[in-house]
């Protein structure tokens, strides 16, 4: 490479406990599960084991006139790939702060805000996954100092990771998908939930929100078509999926919705001839909140 020196929420809004579907497509963490209360002794032990996280360096990268905010931390001379974190739609890079701080003890790790997230203005035109991958490629050329990267993408950010790995295979050492949005789920959910569902109830609202993602009518102006993504060859791929039932409280459609999502996670495995699945048994959609150490361990193993 040419290098320069929470559990469930909603696609954007939700209706009480039936919010699960919306968050899965977007990744927005605005209604994540409250953190568990720690005892004083547990907190002290955690603080002692984690120590002070490596200092972050902020860089604003100009990509076609758009200033993309990035934050990198950890040793550049670890001899391992740089980890690039990709949040779900609507989530700023701060959503993965704890994950970044943990990984930064092992190797350099970078996160970024895409147009329409964090403080980065929304793009002027609609964006495709290829556009998002190209933007990230421009960013990595400026902030990544290693010869290769490991991509870790959550929710719809996983779709960007997969697209990047297909478009820039020489850059990518491995890919980790964290309950990534399966392309097939977009089309299957629209088939499952009819247009006749009231928009002021959970299923209808969820369907409407999915439609906004297929049309580009969302803060990132991202269009998700539901088309299968290109394979990534022999690039090592690890898929981490949720273990809890995310849709149990959505009337009529809950069981089928979870089946669609789980089936989509298995479909991700077909992208690479070197793939494996990890099930986060006690996690909802935000696995990096619910089982942080599992995600850290999985990414660390992916570094080789």
C-alpha cells in the first residue's frame, strides 16, 4: 500500500421494546442497552488490567473536498496489520471507543466518521457501497502506516468492509464482520413485512425505514440495494453474530425476522474460502458493547 509517513436500538427511531429491526440495518446506537452496574472491586480490577489506553491522534483527511475526521492509536511498529474500525450507519467513531482502546494495546487502530456521521456533513449526492469503500481507501492511504489492514465492520459498516475487501484485495489482511447487515435481509424483510402495515406501529415503521435505506433518504445518503456482494477470495473472514433473539417482541414477524438475520450471517461466510463463524451467545446487535472481550479476542486472532 502507498502509505503516508448495545443491544438493540432502531434503524433511526423506534417504538418501545419493538425497536430491534430498525437498528440492525442502520447500526445507530442511540437506544443501546444500559451498561451493567459493576461492583467497586470489579471496576478496580478492570481499570488495573486495562491501564491507560494509548493516546489517540486526530487527523482530518480531505477527500474530494470533504474533511473526514479520523482517530488513530496504538503502536505503528507492532509488525501487525492496522485495524480499521467501521461503525454502522448513524454511529460516529466514538461508538467503538472502548473497542479501539483495547485493540490499541496490540497494534495500531484507526476509526473514522463517514459523511453524514459525527461532525462530518452529509454528502451532496447519494452514495453506494463502492463510493463508501473508495472514500475509506482514500482515508487509509493517509492515516495507515502498515502494509496491510484488518477491517472490522459493524452492522451496515460490515457491508462497507466487505466491499472494500473485494475492491482493494491487496490492502486487506483479514476481515471481521460484527453482526453485519446481510444484503439478503434487505430484500427478504421487505418481502416479509407488507406495505399495508401501519406506519405508526413497529413493523410498518421498520419497513419504512428500510425503504429509506434503499432510496438514499438517510443522513449518509447511502443506498443499500440488497444485491449480493462480490467474493473476497482467500482473504480470511470471521463473522461474529448475535446470540440473543433480537425480534422476540415484534408481533407476527419476530421469529421470521431473526431467522432472516441469522441466515444472512451464514451467507457472509461464502464470501471467502477461509471463513469461520463466532456466536456471541449473550449479545444483542451491539456485540462490541455486550461482549467486548470476545470481539477484541476475535480481532486479535484475525491479526495473525
